[in-house]
DNA sequence: CGCGAATCTGACCGATCGGTCAACATCTGA
DNA sequence: TCAGATGTTGACCGATCGGTCAGATTCGCG
C-alpha cells in the first residue's frame, strides 16, 4: 500500500511536469493527494525538498547507467555507444516526467541543488560526445537528441500513439542511434531484433 | 530610437525565455526596463497581452515560411524539404528565444490564445511530415528535431561556441537535414555550398 | 490501558503576485 | 497659449504564494 509520502511524490511529479514547478502550488498537490497543505510540508520541509525527492530517483538511475556502460567507450564510439543509446532511451521513457522537468525547466530553476546536479550530469555526458571529431556538430547532435527526446516524451503537440510505448521505443532508438552515431555512416544501427515487431 | 513599448517587448522576451513566463514578474520587467510596473500595464493591458506581443512576430514569420515553401511539397519529400530545413533553421536561430518559450513552456501555459496558436502551427507541420511512410518514426524525427533545436538554442548546458552562429547554423542544417530526410538515405543532404566555410 | 511518537489539520503570517485608479507630467496641434 | 491626448507614477486592492505553529488525532507498543 502506498504511503502518504509516496502519494505526494507521485502527484508532485505529474504536476511539476504538466504545469511546471513554478506553476504548481503546494495547495494543488495537497488537494490532488487528498491531504492538507500543512501535511505536504510535514513530509517535505519545503517545496524545494519535494522537488529533490521527485527528481533524485531518476538522477540516481542515470548515474548507474553511466557507471555500467563506461563513459570512456563513448569517446571513440564503439559498441559502448549503441549500448548506451538503448539504455539511455529506456531511461528517458521510464523517467520521462522527471527528465522533462530538469531538461525543460532547468533554466528557470537556478540555485536549486538538485537541478544543478542534473545540469552537471548532462554536461558530463555532453563532454564525452564532444571529444570526438567535429566538435560543434557532435555537441549539436547530442543536444538535439536529449532535448528532442525530452520534448517528445512529455506533452509535445505531435500526437503520438500513447499506449504503444514499444513502437515509440523502437523509433527513438533508431533516431537517437542515428544522431549519436560516431560518424555519418551506419544508419539504423539498432536492428529490429532488439525490439518488438514494427 | 527605441520606444518604451519596444524596450518592454525586448526585456520581456529575454526574461520569459530565461526565467519562464510564470517565473517572471511584471515588477522584474519594469525594473530592467527602467520604468514602473504601472507603465508596463499601460502599454500592455495584461501579462498575457505582453506575452502575445512578444511571441506574435515569430509566429507571423513561421506562417510566412510555410506559405512560401508550400506544405504540399513536404509530404513527398522533394527539394521542398531541404529548402524548408534551411529556412526553418534560420527561423529557429533568429527567433530562438520565442521558439524556446512556446516549445518548452507550452504545456504549462494552457488557455493562453497565443500559445494555442503556436501549438496549432507546430501540429500542422507535424501532420505533413507524418503522412509519409513510417508514420511513428517520422513523427518522432520531427518532434526530436523541433524540441532538440529549441533546447539547444536556449540555455542548454552543452556549452556551445556562442558568438559563432555561423558554425551553429551549419551544424543544425546538417543535423536537422538528416533527421527530416524523407527516407533513411541521403545523409548530409545539405552540401557545404549552401553554407559558409567549415 | 496508557503514553509517547508519528501524523494530520486549521488558523495564521509576511511577502509577492497581477491589476486598478486617480493624479501628475509631457507632448502636440489649433 | 491652452486644451486634449499621451505617457508615467505611487498608492492601493484582493488573491495567492510558501511556510509556521499549536493543538487535535491516530498509531505502535510495553
């Protein structure tokens, strides 16, 4: 059974992603969770602490992915890249609300520790892709992949087949695979065998 | 010489893009423009009207691009697509702050007419790319291109060579050209002849 | 049972929000 | 010159914000 704190984390995640951190009041979160505003501030000492509790699980998992794949392999672009893309897409889908928050609202959420942690991790990954040939374009490719995926996975007015996450995952792996391929060769590096049927 | 209304539009555009529409108060805009808050509300009857005045020029230009290129050509993917990509990238760069606002803050700005107009235009373009083969992946490619470019052009933590917009433009045309190419063939459809030197 | 810890709440606080208004300054053309 | 339009301002308004606090309620456990 979900505890009150769990409910509040879940509701806050949805509201922060849909209406924005600044656009969501503690009163709204309390109402949707069926408790009073004072209860929210009992479980989380401030709105910032609530945001941190909402984003931290996603950032922890991102840390894990970077550790497993090994960032060194991303530079020269071997199998580590294709493996990274698959794990990265699964991460983006599973934590799409959290990713949307710290990708699309980071610029307006300065001086909040958990947001600065997210920015640091994004910049870290970006640097490894950058150290390949064609520095500027490589950076652009990574930035477009990250920002584009976050935009697409949360409320873009590009009506997607919402329940069919499998097809979305397949398409994202292909598109991001192309974007993050080490050179301009090797299209569709992820074969259909990795995913369910088209 | 810039009028007070011009100053307010310029300052509001920067603030809305940097701190978000909800995160920017009329007092901040007034202070940065060197006038009182009441003066802001004299020139623009409400905060929403100010937002509309800030976003409308970009949306008008987007209308113009769609009219010139001709949306019909985008479906079958001929020369119209490559021409569209170049015009689109120039539009994204020139109006990057406005694009960032109505791409990354649209979900939290519901029921605001100018934002709904922006969503309608984005959805319109998306539909033309969708009617090609591979519906889902085509949509994903367009969504990633738009959201990614908007993310990259405004404050992404992917430190770019800021003054060198020419290199950025070149890279974006290549990357978006790849993403929006009608099939999985024809990499780097935009040759170097279209841009300045590398 | 009973008692302390954990949970929850309504009332309240200062600050800031977008917006209104009457008064004042400045400019313009007859 | 002077009257009306235009521009600007400080004072003020109700509403809502994040956050505090004392007290009520419920829970776990000897």
